[in-house]
C-alpha cells in the first residue's frame, strides 16, 4: 500500500479547510479506505472537535516529533469508522515546533499502512503552510466564492506551482445558488475564470455543515445533505473516479421554467 498524501489549504482563514478534511476523511473511510488525518494547525487545533474526538486526545503531533511518544500512541481511532485515525495538533505549542523535514519523516512512516493521509493546513503562507505541503502528493485549495478568498487562493496556487507542488485542484465551498442567480455572488464559472486551475468539487452553503461540526458528526455521514453529497463526490474523484458535478442551479432553473410556463417571464 502507498498512501496518497493530500493537503487541504487556502491562504485565507475560515473558508472550510478543516470542514473539508473532516468530511473527506469520513467519506473515504466510509468507502473502505484506510485514512489518517493530520491536524497541521499547531496552536489552533480543531479537527478533533469537528470529528468528535476531542475527549480522547492524550498525545499530539509535537509529542511524536519531540520523542515523547510513539506515532501509534498519538493516533486516535474514530468511534464509528475503525479505518479512520486522527493525529491531533498541539494546542499550546509554538508553530515552529514542527519543520517540513519532521513532517516528511512522520508521513514516510504512514505511507505504507494507509490509503490516504489528509493534512489540514493552517491559514497563511508561513511555516505551518510549508509544513502542511512538505510531503503532499496532491494539494487541494479551498476557496469561497468571494473576491478576497479567491485572491488568496490565487496567491497560494502560484506558490504551489513555484514549489513544484502543483497543479493544485480547487474546492469551491459555501456556494449559494440563490445569491449567484441574483448576481450577488461569484458563480463557480466566475471563480474558475479567475483561477486557472482544475476543479475537484463545488460544495453548497448548507447549515447542516455547522450543525454537524458542532455535534462532532461531519455531514458526509448524512445521506440527505447536499454538502455531504458534494464531499462524498470529491472523495470519489480523489480515488480517480469520474463523477459529474452536482447541479446546484437545479432549483433556480426549475423555478424559472415554472415562471416561463406560467407566462410570467
Ligand atoms: N458548506 C458550508 N456550509 C455552511 N457552513 C460552512 C460550510 N463549510 C464551512 N462552513 C463553516 O465555516 C466555518 C469555517 O470553517 P472551517 O472548516 O473551520 O474553516 P478553516 O479551516 O478554513 O478555517 C465553520 O463554522 C464551518 O462550520
Ligand atoms: Mg481550520
């Protein structure tokens, strides 16, 4: 077995990186893959909370790197998915406690035993970001359909290319079809015109994402959630399957058709 090491990053904070890592991990492990996710956000850990594993943390990634425990001791097994593990970030330590070569060494030990290693990157383009991309085979950049997020994504995509970690693939998260239709939000096509990059998924705005995160049960577990479906589709694309993109405009165009049929347009 040789793991695919996938880093999720963005530039801008709060766009949905941690949400994406948790949901892709759940979707991949539900599909039978062996998955480890690593919280690379040293000092601001929260992947443990989103996965509902915060009460089980004994050791963290800095303990492994500084030799206070073995790698296996810091790996927390998920309650529902026995093939899903989390390596938590340290809560209190300085970001510089980990270096890119530490990450390379740690991930080398995981490659042989797992199908996927998913790394949650902190915001920004400093040390934590460099650590997160050091061992990546593939980088997914998350953006929201907002000008500031797209600009930061563009900068990160440029750095990834310069570091020979590209081409990145893009997740457009929190798309709201009603706002797009009213020209109050960039559409997926607008974002793709601005960023010359391959698209790997469009995730709609969905309040179930927030509810699931608060409960420690990511929406990828919920067969009815549209965001959950979008994350499950991205997981399948990571495995190399061709999966059509969700038609997020279906409600809008149906409404338009009804209006046309009623002669109002
Ligand atoms: N598709 C979505 N729909 C609704 N809320 C979302 C969605 N994706 C993320 N969020 C919310 O956005 C906030 C930031 O997400 P998070 O994953 O923590 O971002 P980051 O890791 O990039 O800082 C969280 O409150 C999360 O629940
Ligand atoms: Mg985060």
